[in-house]
C-alpha cells in the first residue's frame, strides 16, 4: 500500500503540478476579486476531482469494452506521459493548456471549468495516470485505497496552492516556476519510461 501510495503521489504531483498551475491561475485571474478567485479555485478542484475519479472508476470498464489489454494501455499511457514530460522539460505545449487557451481563460469571467479544471488540473496525463494506477492494483482494496488517497492529497495540495496563488507567484517568479516545472518533467519522464517498459515486458511475456 505504501509503495502504491508513494508511486501514485509522485506521479500525480508531477502531472497536476499544483505550484505551476497556481502561478498560471494567478496570471489568469489578476482582474478577479478575492472572493471570485476563491470560488473559482474551489469549483475547479471539485470538477477536476470528479473527472479524475470518473476515469479511475470507469477506465477499466472502458478498456474491457474496447478490447484493450493492460499491456497495451501501459505502453500507450507511458508514451503519453513521456510526451507530457517532454512538454514540461522543453517548455512546449503538446498536452498542456496552450498560450491561446491561457489567454482565453484570462479574458473569461469564470475560468474554473476551462482551462483551470480541464486541462490544467485534470488533463490527458492525469486521466491516463488514474486509469493506469487503478488497473495496476489488480483489484486489491488496500492498493485501491492508496491510489484514491494519493489523488485526494494531491488535489488538496492543488487547492491550497490555488487559494494562495498570488503569494506563490510572487515567491517563485517566472524563473522559479520554470525550474520546478523542468525538474518535475525529468521525474515524470522516468516514471513514464518505467510504465511503458513494464507494458512491453508483459506483452512479450504473453506472446
């Protein structure tokens, strides 16, 4: 359970990136009042929680319906997460909110659903990760509880960072947020490679 909790916690912390997301939120909500920022942060976190939990619960059923094996999901998920890691390290926008999406969010009155909840908090990487993590538990209730506990911890941290977005942005600045994002990207690349290699190994073993 502890190993599952730790693995899921690290993966989701890197993918959701509470600190980096709070910096983006601070810039997009600069013209909002404190009450509006608080309401948007809470609403976005709730929406992201529902989306990620839905993928965690229904992901296995969806895979079985489509006839997709776990090995294939690990390979595809690993590659998708690796693209996200490359995005974070290189500063590109393959799987994260693009500058146009961020600008649209900054111009919108309520950014809680888009782009804050989706895709910043609950993006393709997070959705894929929840499916993978739940499937890797093999139905063990203890490990399932560890996965969901890690998700809740990460989203609570994300909410705390969003509520303190202005302070976080001032403390880190642009350079600090970029450094943290790139370090986390390297860690995510290693996790993605491990998941993909496990999928390849399982596929070869079954052949």
